[in-house]
């Protein structure tokens, strides 16, 4: 994980060519491990059940579902980011 953070810092400073060289060095050195299909599938499944599965949507309380606070040119609603819907996890 520390190596990944190091790579991200270098991307912001120098550019794409350097990042490709560093990733190549890390892959050759065996520091970064390529994940198999099953490992990637486990990560996708974990993400789905943590952030997607079971969440419902309802009209936003702050803007009453319109996506903006009022009708006089106000900015998009900050609570729902202008979508008019808010996500909630129902009690099970």
C-alpha cells in the first residue's frame, strides 16, 4: 500500500512517463502483485455488498426533491448534489 501512495505522489509531480517506469520496476521487482480473476471478483463483491446492495433512494428533504433550494436561480442542493434524491439504508 505504501508503494501505491508513492506512485500516486510521483504522478502528481512529474508525469506519465515516470509513472510507467516506476510501475514497471515495481512489477519486475515483485513488489506489486498482479491479482487473479478470483481475487478481483472478491474485491468487486465486497464493494457491491458494502456500498451498493440494500441502499434505497427517497426525495431529498433539504430541497424537497427538486435538486435546487428555491426557484430564483439558487445553486444545486448541497445535501443531494442536485439530484433530488438521497440514499439511505433501511432498517433490517
